[in-house]
C-alpha cells in the first residue's frame, strides 16, 4: 500500500512582542485580521455571500428543520424528504461555515478551514478577538491531489530552514501498532521572539496535531488551575 504522508505545520503566537517583519507562511502571519486573511485568500466575496445566506429566512428555516429531524432521528415522511435532500444538506453545511465566519468577524474564537466555501487555504486558521492566533497546515505528498507537492517531509523541512534557519529542536516519536510493527515520525521545531513552528511527519489522511497561541494557552491553563480543586483535598 502506497504511503500517504502528511506534513503538518502548526504555527502559533508567542507571549512576547512580535518581530518588525513577522514570519509569513502561505502569505499569512500571526496577528492579522479576518478580513486581511480573506483578502490574501482572494475570498472576500465570502463575506457578502454568507450575509445573503444568513438573511435568507426561507433557507435558514429549512436548515433548522433538517437539523431538528436529524437530532430526533425522525423517520416520518416529511423528515425523510428533508433528510434526503442533498442540496439542502450542502446548504446546511455552508450555513454552519458562514456562522463561524460571522462569529470570527465579530471577535469570536473560531477555527476556519479550507471547507469555508472552497477557500484555497490548505488547512485551518484559528482566530480569537479578530486576530489570527494559529495556523494548522497540511502539506500533501500524494500524486493527483490538487494541493499535493513534489516531495515529502524533507522538502518542507528544507523550505522552513530557508525561511527560519536551522530548527531549534529535532526529535522522533516512536509508535507501535497492534501487530508489533514500529513506526518513527520525525519532528522539528523553531522558536523565535514572535512565533513557534512545529513540523511533523505523519502518515494517514488528516492526521494533524493542533497547538495553541502561547498567550491564549497560558491564560487558559492559568484559569483552569485557579478553578481546579486538588482531588486529594476534602
């Protein structure tokens, strides 16, 4: 079976002040706004399209009915008709993406991906308070895939070295499956004053890891620690 490799790049903001020239990956940098992100992706039209979809009360009512039927697992005639409407199912998925985009534009904490109305971005972008705080990218080494590229982990590693210099750290994670076969996946990490980049060699479809903005993660960890009651206490 031919190996399918995904190299995942996770890019997130640091606690310290950003560099004068922020590191750009796929034309994006940590801290940019939602509209700026869409402009780079040439996807600004999504804003108008989503607005039109969300104010279409007939469409949103049908989508709501579909969700109700699905939640109740209703097999009645009306629900069966709704649940087998492939066009409506597509619209429902689109509405969900549009709601996420609207939330991100309004400062919500949202994760936007390539499924957003066929946006060409090859992965996921997370926003918090209107700013890009995380990018999770997939680099496919799969012939025939529209987002594939020639090469694998080694090619992407060299491209990152050109952009960021030698990695701060390299290591390999070892795994063993139920049949006793062992696998080794390489990792490399860079840390600058403004960003941390983790490059991972993985196998399998959509096998990517997610890491958070340092400041966001630090605050979340502190909040959780403050609320936690020691399980050893009464």
